C-alpha cells in the first residue's frame, strides 16, 4: 500500500471523452484528488460522485482537480456523467493498470465468495506530485467534504 509523503505513481488513462489524462500534466499547477470507486451508477459510487460534484467550485478555487477512477468503459462513464450531471473527469482504467499501481485492486470476500475488486480509496496528490494522503477503504458518506477540508490544509 502507498503511504503519505511518497511520490505519487505516475498514471496515464483515458477519461470519459477518450482524452488521455496524465498525472504529469498537473505537476506544478494543480493538486489532484484521485479517487477510486467500484462501479458507475451504483448507490455508494453515485453518492460519492454527486458529493464531489457539489463541491467542484470549492475544489477549483483551491487549485485542485478531482478525478474518479474505475474499470468501467469510457461510454459507461459518459452515461454516468450525463445521468447525474457530474462535474469531474472519470478515468476508464479497463486494463487495471492505474488500480494496480495505487494498490486498490484487492481481493474482497462477500457472502463467503472471494473475488478481486476495487477497494474504495482516495489519494490527495500535491502540486509537487507527493501523496499528502493515501486513504484505503474509505466510506462514501461525507467523504468529499472531508477531502475538501484536507485540501484546505495543504
């Protein structure tokens, strides 16, 4: 697992529009909240995305971009964004490369059945490319507000 004060792993992945988004493009300019969630248009993931969207202007005022990541396709992300009028980029990590580099692709057990899935996690990356926060197994409830408060302290 990643830890606070490490250099954030580089990433490059397509967003909902098929545009490649790279961590390096934000260096020296923006803080990045990179949050990983299991699946588009599911209850917890929808709450989390809507909460980040509701605070989008506040994050922007703090030179911070919010990027969600799941293994869903670009077209799934487009549908999710349009359905809820989301104001953030969603990366389509279909290969799982970004999930693995951030160590969020983990084995979960539910009803006695083990399977691999994305562990809901969030990383706050400073303008210098350092992990200010590496949070694994977060709850969606109140999470966006908590991340805003952490960014305000940077």
